[in-house]
C-alpha cells in the first residue's frame, strides 16, 4: 500500500513512478556534469591560438566539429535502438571526455587536434537527444513542458562552472592541466548512469524513419532552435576571447547568464508554461537581441553582467520549449525522429555558425559579429511572434 501511494504521489508530480523521480534527478546531475566537461570547450579558441594556430585554422577546428556532431545527432535514435539508450548515453559521455581530454596531447598539430575534435563531436552529438529521450520517458503528460525545461537547465548551467574554472586552470597551470581537468566531470556522469534502469525501446531496432522528423509542422521550431543555437554558439566559441581582449573576467558574464537561466527555467517557466511555444521563444529571441546589443558596447564587468543576464534569460526558453514543441501530441515511441532532427538543428546553429563568424571577426571584429547576431534574433523573434499559435 505504501509503495502504491508513493508511486501515485510521483505520478501526480509528473513522473511515471517513484523510481522515475530518482532517475530524473540522476539525469539532471548527469546532464550537468557531462555538459561541464563540454563547456570547457569555451576556452578552446584561446588554447588553439596559444598553441600557434592562426585564426582561420582555429575557426576550422571549432566548426568542423559540427560534422560528427550533426551525424551523431541524426543517427542518435537509430544507435540507441540498436544498442540501447543507456549504453548510447555512456558511449556519448566517454567520447566527449576522451575527445576533449586528448587535446592535451594533440592540440599543437592541426590534423591531430582535428581528430580529437571529431571524436568529441560524435559524443556531443549523441548525448543530448538520447538523454532527452530517456528523460521524457520518465515523465507523464502532466507538467511535461515544465519538467523538460527543468532538466535542460543543466546544459547551459555548466557554462557558469566550466569557463571560470578553465580560465583559472589555464592562467595558473597552462592548457594541459585545463584539458585534463575537463575530463573529471564526465567521469562522474558516466558512473551515475549505472544507477538507472534501461530506457524504453526506440522506434525501430534496425533503423529510424528520419522523414518523420521533417514534416511541415516541425519546420518553424527547428529553424527557431537553429537560430537559438547560433546565438548560444557565439557565446561558447568567441565571446570568451572578446571579453578577455577587453579585460573583463569571464565570470562577470557567465555567472549572471546562468543565474538568469535558472530563474527562467525554475521560476518563470512555472508561470509561463501555458503560453504557446512560438510566443515563449519569441520572447527569448527579443531578450537575446537586447543582450547582444549590450555586449557590443560593454566597457566593463557591470555592462557585461547585464548582457549576460539578458542572454541567459533568452536562452532559458530556446531549446527546452522547442524540444517540447516537436513532441506535442506524440507518444514516447514516436519522438525519436523529431527529437533527432530538432537536436541536429540546434547543434547546426551552435557549431556551424562559428565558421562564417570567423571571417566576420577577421574582417570587422567581434562587435560586427555581435551586431549581426542581434539582428538575427530580432528577425526570428518577429517571425515567431507573428505566428502566435503552435503548428
């Protein structure tokens, strides 16, 4: 009787049973720790420049990472269907850590560094969509959007942890120590996966009908999340170098950014979850546009903190709302293809955007790239707000 009442209490909170609540918490920690390892990548532009690479090669090392990440994301549900969700999550965590940590040895040679980045890219590409499938399988329809949003808070939350720690390690012990240090959070994530039940079966053990993710109803959320990824991609690729060139500590931006993200996902989303996804994402785009406007004129830590708060608030709704948007009305076994396509769009924005922005920065500087991103956010926000109701 007691166990039944515990399960009923968990279901009323939005979980399939009491164990699922504990698994959700473990996934939250796994998302945080694995993402902390990945967010050490925010220092890679600096590390590669210190290792003797010129700006075009730095841009290639940052952006060619997108190829295995996108392939891994597109094939994530197929791989999970063949090998199981949890084994795929474990492989993703291990590849992310090995790819990033191995740069301690390979960073000085372009081809070797690229090989490390490609391994890291496969891990990163697999991790988010497969982990999201597992998390969503632990939830009921009640409070679905809110709990998905709470889980995804872990991903950018790591951006408040890794860049300041990495900046300190780089300044005091050098790039090798930074890259070795980056592997430890992922080791914690890997260990925690052994305390969870296997996830549900994917759609097809032999393959995934990706065409199901390219339906017309998914076009707008995928374009929106791609633009959101581009806005976030600049923050984790080039903004640290820009802030350092102005003498602004990275913590001045990333700590307020993460605070705003947590306020948005844990507080504001509780009240805003009943608004339509296009309106929520449009609001996030508007905040991001204003945040980038502040970045372009930031002369000190105070203005950088305002920019960070605005961008963190804007980012708080991008990925989780788009992810829930494409899953609306679908059962657990039908979500693999749209989640894979939406995740691919998000990663395309994060990891492909730095390549063209490299040439904008080389020709016109960081501020020109930031102005361009502010305009992109305004235009995308206007399109979404005009839509008003979900597809």
